[in-house]
C-alpha cells in the first residue's frame, strides 16, 4: 500500500529477475502455498498484475499470507 500511496507511477521500482523465481523456489525447497505467494509478490513488484490495482493486489496477497499463517500456526483447541 505504501507503494501505491507514496510513489508516483514513473518513480516505482520494479523487481528484477536476477534469479528466476522458479529457480529460487525450487533450490530453496519452498512449499507450494508459500511459493504461490512469492510468485504473486514478484509479479506485482514487476508491475504485471494487470487485472488488479496495486491496492487490490496488496489486499489479495495479504489475505493469502494471513490464511497461510493461520493454517501454519493455529493453536490446537484445549
């Protein structure tokens, strides 16, 4: 959201493909759901989420992170 609020379009920095995301995910053994979030973040940072605004994309990614966090760190009922 900071990106959307603070930087004009012409000043936004894009992510680079120094290491292809497929290589990064594969070589680091990142599980599927985490990898999906990383792909979305990378795609967004590259300015390629064409169907969503920055604010909508940030919300989409945040909800996926929250869901993963709840699933991963949920407390067992006592």
